[in-house]
């Protein structure tokens, strides 16, 4: 694990050595040379890269990492330094948006990370932490079980006692990070399997319930289903969905990701839906890449491409449909935060803003430096708590500077990360997923239903 104090100018030194003497990459899906060669070293991506912004190191920039990939393709071994710089990448894809040459850094880093995971020996402590994370997070049932002790911890006052003692960050920094990220848990019933469209049916859609979204933000799934039904969709929630594989895929566990992807394709094919709607940015961006993930699988390659073509972010789906449900006024100022995997990986920026603009009385305010990641990035904030907190605090300051009452975003990781930073800074702002804001407006709820400040709700 990376030292919790890291993040003030020093890069992590947390890896053992490479497989002695061998070239960095084997023949199984190395980063593609033609994609590496697309980089013309112009440097336009540097200022949007959070690790370059933090440390100003060339090798912690997209251009530097691509250079290291090229060295690997030319036969250099997988050095400690190479792994360290690849590990430090958040996978935020801000560089993909910024690059005028259209370099597919997303594909490059995914293939590189898979090579690192297969060919690099991590120290036992780091291996153990990663195994623990991947034995828990991609499994909705296990996460739901975790809700029981976590809720007891929150409601009995134990959480406040632990916070006052200040011991947890000193004794167990990773646990402290996880604890600070956990949202306040409330009881919400499981989503129904099928909900009929209100009014004439315009589409039949399946909804991904997700792992973290399903376990910690079931209210977002409930709101998503209500909004889709109100806009004329028959909504299907296929049972036994499991994980979409985003977390595994983004961390080089490509075989695991393929297994999750195959299972999800099977489940949604059986449901017979026209569209697959996703309300978590990281999941949606991965599912849209299934064709690439399963390109070498003769049984699934075509099906993966057909599935990926049906995937829509919730905001994308609603804009495609066009509104029919009446919007009631919500007099509130909103700061809209672009989740990286929505804005950079899926190119979705206009749709959520258009939906929010469509609510009478609601004012959208822009956040400074919107392209810079909040530091959540899947499990990056758990593996790198120091720099993640730096990025989170930076984002929280920019959010608070808007003076908005409500922060709206479309990713559970961003909500948890910014909430933790707002609390650390002693600020006050409520947080909500786009789905909850639309749902409140369509149902005519008072704005107070959305305005519980993140800091006071803990
Ligand atoms: S994905 Fe994000 S952190 Fe990684 S190189 Fe690109 S901009 Fe930097
Ligand atoms: S990745 Fe794109 S923007 Fe960055 S240096 Fe290469 S060509 Fe330029």
C-alpha cells in the first residue's frame, strides 16, 4: 500500500522488482504500438492530468506514461519506476479529452495495467489489500451484508466516538479512508423487478443496479426507475446482475472483468430490453467498451458489441427520449460536477446540464477546473489516500466557492469523495445524484428533500 502521507510532492515507492530480465510486456494484449505512435509529444494533455498537476513530474503525465509504454514495447524490462508511474495514474481520461491527436490512452493504460497485474510481483501487504478490495467491492451481496454493521456503527454513535479519538487514521489509514467515504445509510427497499411506463410506452429499458450504487445509494436506483417510468419507459431490473467489471478492468484484472461482462450480457439479453440504462459513470464507460474487452472471445465478441450499442447513461437516455413528464419548480442553486467517466470517457457533458436547466427555478453554477479529477477514481482513493485527499480537498474548495446549495453529480465514487472532503474542510453543501434531482422535480417534492448538508448528515 502507498504511504498515507504521500501526496506532498513525492511519488509512491511501493513495489518490489520486475520479473528479472524479461521484457516488460508479453504477447497477450500488450499496449498497441500503433496507439502509442499516435502520441506526437505535444504536451497539450499535461495540465489536465491530476498527477502532473500534483507533482510536476514528466513520468507522471500521460506523455511520460506513453513514453514508458513505448520503452516496454521496445524490450525494456518492467522496472519499479514503470509500475510506480502506471499505478499512480487515476485512469480519469482527462488526457483523452485534451489530446488533439486522438490518442486512445484509455485503451493503452488498460492493456498496460493488465500486463502489470500478470507480470509484476507486488509486496505481500499490497497484494493482500488488493485481494481484500476485490473480494468485496465487485460483489453486491457482500456489500449489502456490510451495510448491517456499518449502519450500527453510524447510528449507535460509535462513529462519532472514533472520530473524536483521532486514532483510526494513525492505526489503520486504509480503514480510516474507507470509513470517511461511507455515506450515511438509510433503509431503502430493494428495487422492483419490473415497473410499467406511466402513460403510453416509449421504450423498454433495463437498469443496472450496480455494486456500490446498489448497496450504498439505493435511493439513486429507486429515483432512476421512477424517472424512467415517468418518462414513458417500461423498466426492467434483471435479477442476479452482479458487477459490470469496471473496477476489475480499470485495475488490470482483465480476466475477472471479462467474466463479469459475460454474466451481465447474459442477464440483460434474457431480459429482452431495447436499452441498458446506467446511472454510475464508471460502470457506463466500461460497458460501452465491452466490444473491445471481449474482442478475442468467439462466443461473445458479437454479442458484446450489440450489448455495448444499447448502453446509455441515464442523462443520455432521457435527452434522447425528450421530456414528457411535467417538471415542478425546485428553487435551488446547483453546482454540477462532471464525473470523469461521464465527461471524459463518454463525452457526456451537455445532457445532464440540459436536464437540470429544464427544471423551473433551478440555477446551475459551473465549478472551476472542471476537467481535474476529484481523486476518487474507483479504488484509487483507497490505495492512495494522501494524494486522493489533496485532490478531493481541491475539488471541494472549488465546489464550495460556487456558493451553491447543492452539488449534483452522476457517480457514487465522486459523491463519497467530495462529501468526505467537504466534511474535512468544515464546509456545508448538500449532495445528490442527477436522478434524485429530476425525481424530486417530477414528483413535486419540496427542495428541502434534497438539502441535507453532507457535513451534517454524518
Ligand atoms: S488518465 Fe488521468 S491521471 Fe492518468 S495520465 Fe490521463 S489525465 Fe493523467
Ligand atoms: S497524449 Fe496527446 S496531448 Fe498528450 S502529448 Fe501525446 S499527442 Fe500530445
